[in-house]
């Protein structure tokens, strides 16, 4: 993607024990700000050898145009398969189509609410509803601030149904030097929930110098 490198994606190694499951993830992109999370996620999943099935809302077309130089075709080309938002006959609309689960990144409050209350008005929210009913992993990278009680209640409802709400909140203990570092770390934490290791730095990781940071802190306290 122009302006963003994919260094992180080059280091991705799929976990061997994931080989038995169909290596296929549904990716939904809705109209919250942060479409870079979707592009990086698709790049990393491709590097990880995971088949991606993409559905994009019309509002995400607006954020794509506002936030990137990508065309709709460029975005779709990052996935293995992509579907029109209105195609409720698509494979991902049925639980019989096996997947590891679904990630909605970023997830708008509108899509969050539809998913939370089982209102499956388009293919993205239908696919998310299917993911919940099949008891598969559903990750919603919900993005809004500040949050109203309506948003918070929807997050509770989706969590009670087995979904995971994972907002894109940066960590600073990794000492990010760029927007890429922040995006890569957030995507990595998301993919941890699918047991896909992107090789991103972790707390306690000697190679990344994070263990040294902790040791230094403990030394100061002593
Ligand atoms: C540039 C831009 C940024 C937006 N950012 C957010 C956001 O961060 N969170 C959100 O819930 N909605 C955001 N919206 C509004 C959503 O796009 C709008 O609610 C839309 O109806 C969501 O539809 P969807 O869930 O079908 O994508 C944004 C809209 C635009 C144009």
C-alpha cells in the first residue's frame, strides 16, 4: 500500500497446529476511520497463507477514498475472494461454509449495533451473525470515541453472544517509531486471537529489547 510498508508481513509464520482447520478467515470492512487496519490485516493474512473472504460496506468506500489512494479494486485485490455487500447468496452467508471465523476491521458503531442485535441487513452483518451462531471466533475492531451508553451496551451484547470487541488502542511499551509500528502491533494482537503469530515484538521479548526495559525499571526500583 502506498505510504505504508509491509515489513511486518514479511516475517509472518503460520502456526503448524492451525494446519488442521480450514485456513480461511472472513474479513469485513465497515465505515469507521482506520481502513489502514483492513489493508494491513489482508496483507498479513496473505503472508500467513490464510485465505481471505472480503466484504466491504458502502461507507467503507468513503473512508477508503478519504484515507488512502487505493481504488476499490486495489482493496479487493488484497483478498482471495470478495463479495458485493448485497449478495446474501454468497458462501459466507451460510454456516455450512467453513471458516476459522471473522474479523471486522475497522468496525463502525452502526455495524456493531446490527451485529449485536442480530439485524442482518447486509452481507457483512449476516456473515458476522453466522460466525456467532456457529460459535466461531468473531473479532470486532470497534472504533469510535467517546463511547455512548448505546455503543457500550452493544459491545456488551456482542460479548455476551461470544464475540470479541477489540478496539484499535495503541500500546506504547513497544516504543513505536511510526504509524506503521502502531498499525502492525494492533493487527498482530488481533491475529494472536486466531493463533497467527506475526512476529511482532512482545512484552518480555529479549530480541525486541522489551525485557531489558523491564529489567531496567526493576533495577531502578530496587
Ligand atoms: C471519514 C469518516 C470517518 C468515520 N469514522 C467513523 C468511526 O470512527 N466510527 C463510526 O462508528 N463511524 C464512523 N463514520 C460514520 C460511518 O461511516 C457511518 O455511521 C456509516 O453509516 C457506517 O456504515 P457501515 O457500518 O455500513 O459501514 C465515519 C464516516 C466517515 C465519512
